[in-house]
C-alpha cells in the first residue's frame, strides 16, 4: 500500500495537485511507519528481490515528498511537524540524508 500511495503522490505532484499529493504521501508514511528503522534482514531482501522495492528508501521518499507538497500548499506548520516526525523516527544515517536534502529541495 505504501508503494502505491507514493506512486499516486508522484503523479499528483507532476500534475501540480499538491494537496492530493500531500494526502497520498501522508498515507504512505502512515502505511510504512515501520520502514523508518528497518534493519536489513531476509524479509527486506525478499521484497527487494521480488518486487524491486527498497522499503527504507520508499519511506524516505514518502516523507521528503510529503514535506515538499505541504510547503507547496502553504501548510508550513504541518510541514514542520512532518519534518520533525521523520527526524524523530529516523536512524542516524537516515537523518544525515534528510539534513543534506533540506536546503535545496523546499524551494
């Protein structure tokens, strides 16, 4: 379900439907909440091999795109809360990715 929501969110973003995109990305984040601190183990490897899904990257993309969509529709407070959520749920390597991403992606 998270994968589908991210794909629908990307389609909405490409169509400048930022409210709908934010809704899809929020649903993806909720559906994939356990992906944030996912350790590589056999189940994760099986998903990656069978479907080409990198669940941890999917969670990262959903969170980043969610923040971007929320900012585009002017929901700055909600975007900040979403950013804090993803930082609170992330391990240190993922936090570093998010910190590198922030400066150029919002605008």
